[in-house]
C-alpha cells in the first residue's frame, strides 16, 4: 500500500497478513506475532527525517513507528506500509521484507527447482554461490502479505529442508 499526503488508511490495514509466523520449518521454531501497536514504512527515502520512529532499518529505508498509521502520523513518509511482528518471547520488533530463504536437500540446486518455485507463487531472486541448494525468493506479486501467506506452499515442495522469511531486526551487541 503506497502512502502519501492524501492517502486514507483502512481501518484494519494489516488484516491480510498472518497473525503469527514461524521463524523456520522446525516445529520448535520461535514465533513472530503481529504487533497491533506498530507499523513500518518501507521504501522511504533515508534522507527524509523519520520523526517519531522507534527503529530505523536498512540505513533508514525502513522506519518503524509505534501506534496505528493514520493521515497525521504518516504524512511525509512516502513509501509502502507494512506490519511489524514481535519475536517471542522477547517481543523485539521484526519487520518482514517479503523475501524468503529456502534450502533444499544436499545435492539439489535451488535453480533446478525454479518451475516448482514459480508454481508455488514465488520467483527466484538470488541463488547463493556458496550454498547452491539455497536461494532467496519473493512472491511473484512482490507483495509482502502474499510472501508470508504462501510459506506453507513452499514447505510442501519436494526435497525442501527449510523455509525462512526474512525478518529485519535491530542489531543487538552481545
């Protein structure tokens, strides 16, 4: 959803996004749970001030705000609205990018599964030279909600070993 000065924000703007997402295919994987009190603005100009942002990611191209988006608090934040999730149990904010990392069984190159990937509604964006069985995908629609909603289709692909949505989080020093 593009935003700008004259955009009207829908009442439940993130209803088409899953309420929760597993971090990967493991049954014991941590969950990301959608935060109703946060939103992200993607594809914004990093040169613009992000007044009120609680977190900046990707050198300011993504800004995270607390509250609900409305005309008053998104004016001047031209970009695309998206949800924010909280990594459980900590609740740390995590922003989905719409990219998905997949890994097939050893010896199966991700490139060789391009047709199955496309039938699942995704396109191969980047094969990993250091791990030819893995690749970055995105939904054919380039829509973050579609990418997240289709994770289960990717999990059903033959020889798939892992499906992991890319979630950006603040770096934490250890």
